[in-house]
C-alpha cells in the first residue's frame, strides 16, 4: 500500500482547496483563478469564477501527482451525470480516454462528442444537483 502522507515540498491539494483564489479576467473573457500556497501557485481558467477555481484545484491535483507518481488524480465530475443544461455526460473507459477524451456527451444536434476534463472545466460544466 502506498503512503500518500509521505513528506514532500509540494502541499496537498486540500491545502489549495481551503485558500481563496485571486481572480483576473483575460482578454478573451475567460476568468483566471490563481491560488497560492507559498511558495507554490496554481492557476485555472473557465467562463466563470467558480469554474476557474475548480480548474485551479484540478491543476493542484495534477501537480501533486508530479511529486507523488502513485497518486491518482480524482475526476472533479461523477462517472455519469446530467449537467445544468440537461446534457448527459459519461466517463469513458481508461482505454477510450487515451484516444477520445475523458467524457462523452451528446451535443444539441444529437451527435456524440468527447471532451477532456480540462475542456469541461473551461466550459464550466456542472452536474445538476437539484434533481434530473
């Protein structure tokens, strides 16, 4: 069993989750969130402040993995869900993820499409929590 409590210079992702981000609007209208746990900093971008924060926290997980290679980066999304616009998203198998992306969805034209987690965070995809 791998001990994820081993010491490293890089803070745990939870340390970033409890910090308040600084937000900045980019020229293209996206929002950039920067979270600092001195001396480390992560950034994420999205079409909204909450999405940018989620993106930055996801980047913290990915960076933590570079210091702890056995760490599994959790998906910020459930395996299957409907988003707030009613679109159904489904996580792909590990083999399909290497070629297509992390999730499949059906676009408004009825065509199946794929997106990776970073794209979903930029688009500010959020599961519908009020019931489907």
